[in-house]
C-alpha cells in the first residue's frame, strides 16, 4: 500500500515538475532562436505565479477533498466544498484580470464640441464600456481547474482499485492456504488409523512381519510429518509412499483379493502435491475389497507430456468394509480445484460392478 502511495505521489511530482519547467524551456528556446530577445525571469515568474494558484488548489483537493469522495464516499460534502472552491476561484480570477479597470472614465482626448459627441472608435468594445464580468480566459481557467480535479480523482480511483485488487488477491491466497492445510490434516489421521488397524491385525498372525510393518510405517510417518505440509514433493517420494501403502494394505488380505500396481520405471525430476493420489487408493480399499468374495484393485500411474495420468479400478463389494475414516471425493475434488483450477481432468465411472477413477494433473 505504501509503495502504491509513493507511485501516486511520484506521478504528481513529475507532472507538476514538467508544468513549472515548461515556461523556462519555452523562453530558453525563444532566446536561442531570436538573438534580439533576452532571458527575462519576470515573464517566468508571472507564469509561475498563475501555476502556483492551481498547485495550491490541487494540493487542497488531493489531500483534503478527494479522500472525502474516494475513501469516505461523502459525496454531498465533497461536491459542496468543490462548488464553493469554484466560486471563490472564479471571483479571484475575474478580479485579478488585468483588462478590468477599477474605474471607468472617457479618455481625456475625447471632448464634446458644441454638444456633438465624436463617433466611437472602430474597436470591438466601446472604450467607455467595462469588459464583461467573465471573460474567455476566466472560462478557460475554470475548465482547466475542473479537468485537474477530475484527473486527480481518476488517478486516486485507479490506485484505489489496484489496492483493492491486491487485498483481494492476498485474501484469496490466505484462504487457499488455510483450505489446503485443512484438507491435508483431514487426510493424515484417517490414513494412519487404517494403517494401525493393519498392524493390529498382524500382531497375532505374524509378529515378525508386524515389526517390519512398523518400520515401514515409521518411514511413511516421516514422509507425512516432514513432506506433507509442503506445496510439492519429489515425484519419486510420492510413488514410494504409494508403493509402501499398498504393500502394507496387502498384508491384511488373502489371495481372493488381487492387487495390481503399475508404476513407471523411470521417474523424471518433477514434483507433485503430497498425498494427492492416496485418497483414491484408500477409497478403493474401503469400498472395493470383500473378505467373502473375489475382488480386485488395479492402480496404474503413467507419465507423458509433462503430465501424470493416474488410474484406479476396483471391484464393488456387496458389503463394503466398515472401516471408518477416509477422505470424501468431494474434498479431493475441492483440493484439486484449489491447486489446479481448470488445469486437470478427473473422470469417475461408477458402474454396477466396477468403480473407476482417472485423473490427469500437470507436473512441475
């Protein structure tokens, strides 16, 4: 805000500096082109004196009057004061005109001879008639003053709109960060609760594997704690996280559950928002796996044209798992909208037997 205020004041300083420099440059050019002329400061001071009146009124309008309308929206007070200023300026302008004499007498060389008055000179106005109250120069000065006030208002409205736009951008950015933070913390507790349930199921079946699973879980927790709050993480780390997650989930199921994971062999040095794909995989385990019938989950990730293509297909169990937690797809879509706006593609097919999610996002 202070930076924009400095820009506004700098514009005013440049404009008024050029105006006050104009008579100097004009007189200098004339004296250079005409050797008979001499540089006379009296002429410059005369122009500067007229400019000083406009400068004083500009400062009054810029500092006191314009804020009434632009920032306080006090229109009645603003227009009332401006009207009073215009009246006072008109009176000053007309009274200070050099062609308006204080008294009016017939010139001394004009005399009456035998009651005969000489015919008036062929001038536009008779010499014994006073000039009009408001002359052409007065009207021009008033118009210039009105244009000056209008330009000052336009400049202030322009910088005000810039400040309002910057405030809006800052608020949107702050709101975006808060919403993303909320969605991240919505993901993490649900995921760890499901993973701990997996470890709990392994303790009685295979204690050694349960210990190994705890080590894997600690790696995943380290990733979430130190990488989960970042805007982007290396793609290799995110894929490792997905690989470990599916490995831990496989420990709970028998051969009746077919789980296929297809990840790219070569991964470029790109980044991706952390924990972006896990909600879809978690949703597949929650709704697509059954302990009573054969089921499957197929996860495939491919890279092409600087974009990541994610596909997750799962069977639909007659009785889905009763595990609590998980992130609703509405929240996932909301996070995608916040991060990518329209630069992503999410396609969901909910068929009677198969549920398919296809997501394409850009890589950075």
